[in-house]
C-alpha cells in the first residue's frame, strides 16, 4: 500500500473527525457558521479521500470493492459526496450533523482493517459482476444513510416538548419526512438491482448457484424486506411521521449489521 495513500486516508479521517465536532457544536449552539465550517472541513477531507481512492484504483487497476476496508472507505466517501446536496440545496444542516458521524464511523472501521490490496484476487472476485453488485449496493446504502439521518432527526424533534413556533416546527418535520421518503425511493432500486439481482448473477457465476442461504445473503434480503415494507406502508397505507421514521431507522440498522456481518458471520462473503 502506497505511503501517500495511507497519509491521505488519515488526513481524510482526521478532517471527518473535525467536521463531526463542528457539526455537534452546531447542534448544541445553533450557530449557522459552525455547520458551514463543518462542511468546509469535510470538503477538505473529501478531496484527500478522493485522492486516496484514485491512488488505490491506479495501484490495483480495479474499483475498490473487493474487501471490507475498501467497502467501508467507499461507503464513507459516497456519504460525504452527497452531503452538500442536503446541507446547501435542501437547507438541512442538522441532517449533515448526523450523517458526518456515520462517515466517521465507517472510517474508524476501515482504519482497523487490513489495508494492503490483494495482489491476486480469489477466483470468485475476478468478475465485473462483483463490481456492479457492490457498487450499486453501496450507493443505495449511502442514500439510505441520509434517510436514516432525516428520520432520526424527525424522531428527536417530534419527541421534544413544545417550545416555540409550532408552525415552523411542523414544516421542518414535513421536510424531514419528505427527505427520508425521497432518499429511500432513490436508494431502493439501486440496492435492489445491486445487492439482489446483480448479486445473484455474480453468485451463479462464482459458485454455481444464485442463492445459497449465506448469512450475508439472508441479511441483505432482510434489508430489502424492511425497505420494501417502508415503501409499501407509505404508498399503500399512507404512513407518515413516526411510524415511517422508525421503519427507516430500523432499515439502516440492518444495513450496518449486514455490512459488519463479514467480521463475525462467516460464510461465502467472508473476504
């Protein structure tokens, strides 16, 4: 692993930590400049992180999707990539304050994992279907992270005692509910195609069967079922507010469990 890549990774790590602290202060002190500072700092880290990924791709001649270190790093990078849209376009810095710690958590996990790239990939990993499978799945999960943050913020605000303008509070809750719903409607097809369909094709080519009840496959199916239940409840049963927010939170908890499953569940995906 190139020394420059290591240094860029750690620069991204520390800037994400700094941004998380600034966002936390923004939540506590309610000062707009702190959230703007957090975005500026995390943008610096994003540049370093991007350079590290480019070096990784240059060294290995493939996308960084073949081990858990690369997956966590790419997951964090995608989350940070989407952050300015939520903070600047949607004017929801409080959501950014919850998303930044998720990116930091992923970088912490990545920092604890072996970072050396595989010189010779396992035969099962030598497939462009793996790239399609992991890339689409992780993009969908990054979008789910924003739905989780919006839903968690919804639950926090809704659970507070009445204090001030109810109208503005209701408006913010409606916006958070809408952000969560739109994020899940975007992430759901990406995750479905990537994690399930492309994953089945890759499994067929790698192991001779599209489904083997591998722990990672089962947990990915649970993720899909939870988000399917969310969309069904919102579209058919017109769920909004707390019930929908809780389903969104549960969905992302299953995403994190599925991601971390490589560390303790074993199976065909334990690489």
